[in-house]
C-alpha cells in the first residue's frame, strides 16, 4: 500500500470515532442514545486527553438540537460531525431537511436500530431508510473497516458536492463487535482530506448572506432542482473519491455496488450493510455445492446506483433482494428502488423480495441457502409464487 497502517482491534463505534478524529473534525454536537453512545464518548475522551486540536464539543438536550447545532457550525464554515440511532434520527427529521437544503456537508454516523414500539435496541435498517427523501447521501458499511473508511470518504465527497452524508453501521453486529481496523497515519489523511473550503460562511462579514430565508414559488423550484442535480453529480464524485482512496490506501471503493463472484452467476443476492458479509460467506459455500450465485452489496443507497443496478441486471436471470427493513403498505425499500430502476429498460431478471432480520433477528448462511433454493426453483419455473416474502415468520 506504500505506507504502514496503524492496526487496532476496535468496535465499529470506535472506528467511527477514530475516523472523525483523523478527519480533524472541528465541531461535534450530539446526544447519547444506545447503541450510538460510545462513538461520542470516545470523541470526548480524545478531547479530554488532548489528542485532538481545535475541536469544540457541544453537549445538547436532544437530537433535534444536536443537528441544529451542527447546521449552525457547518454554516459558519466548520467541519462538523454527529452520530445517532433510531428514535434519535427520527427526532432529527426536520433538521435533516434544513442541512441538505442549506447545502451543508455535515457528516453523521447512524447506528441502525429498530424503531419502537415494541422497544428494541437491535439492528434494523428502517430508521435510516425512512430518511431517504431528506436529501442526505447514505453509505452502508459491511464491517468496521468500512465504517472508518466511509467516514473519511464521506467528508471528502460531502465537502466537494455540498451535501450532507450518513455513514450507517449495524447495531451491535458492528457497533459493539471488535475487529481489526487498519487506520491511516495522520499526515496521509491530511493529504487525502485537506481543510474544508466552504461554499459560503456566516462568518464572512464582508459578504453577509441570509440562510433559510423565505423562498417564493418563483424561486423554490430552482432550489430543489439544484439539490437534485447535486445528487446526480455526486455519483461521479463518489466513484472518483473511492478510486483515489483505493490508490492511496489499498481499499478500492470506486464502485457504488460491490460485486462478489457475479461474473457467471445465474442469480445474485442484493442487500445493504453487515448482512452482506454473511451472504458472501454463503456464496462461497453455495458455489462449492454447484450453485452459480453471487452477491451485490449496495454501498451507496443515496444517490442510488441506478446505472450499476441496470448493468448487473442485464447479465443475471434473477435477483434476490434482501431487506432488513420494510415500507409498510408496499414492500422492502431496497427492493422497491431496484425494481423501479429496471422498469423502462431491457433488463428484466426475475426479482423477489425477502424480508429478513428485522429487529436484529439472526440471519445465517443456512437462511441464504434456503433463499437460493427458492430462487433456483422460481427461475426454473419461470414465474414467481409471490413477489415479497416475510422469510423469518415463525411458522
């Protein structure tokens, strides 16, 4: 890789905290919530020990206030970071729109946690996916290494396109599970991620501006159009930053979808986040048993990797979409997005949605095998028995 990495055995939450430190974050505003809390505790430890310079930590009374403080700090030109989970992210909802509408590159780690009731602290992707229309970019990490790398890349992407970004990790599966993470020496992070150059700043008193002023009907439409174009343009920036990260540090993120053993696959499993580690292990097992299968891990959910989904769909007979989430009254959220991409194209693989692992229910290699058997039968029959299957129901 051309450099000596700093290896530590740390949790996903600590990986997020170390990445924020190495990014030289200037303002952190946050409110504690399980299972996010240890991210902010670790950052406060860095501050107390003198391991960070020029960091202002703002303790607040709620997640709504945390995001409001981040918006103010980012508008003043600071590199800004926060973290939350589930009900906390829901409480931020109003402020998420303000951050994106004001084109502020706030970076936030969301630790996926099931929404209450019933009360839960375990993994479920609905909290972050419920915010898909707020204008935030979303990156889903499979492991602790991707949490660390994702935070660093998110700052560079966000500050290039002037959009806020979420890095999303699984509750407990990543947040509190320890693994080896290769961290990057500070001087090399500084080369990759130079100081922020804000689009505007409220502290430029020679050029005063108003943020959040009234937009008339004649103006509002154009603001939203520019926000939409920024997301479209972000795709190329994501790929460029991911390629640069790979060239510098040996871990390539130049694709918005990571493909695993898909070259000759009859069908593939598509999903988000940590469950795809289990899927890749299952793919190896199934390959040894004669199944021609592969895995397609969607890294960036927003902006959505439309072109990469289409390119994949042209070369497979089927796609099993695994959703650890659900949009009530419809179907799994990733399934809905992926299926919609292909409507007006010439790619029409058989697609089936499997709702798995809600609220942290175990999802195992044997589960993937059963789904593979179902998909194989569907492709051979040439028709679906049902489009959406609640795979983990107690029967």
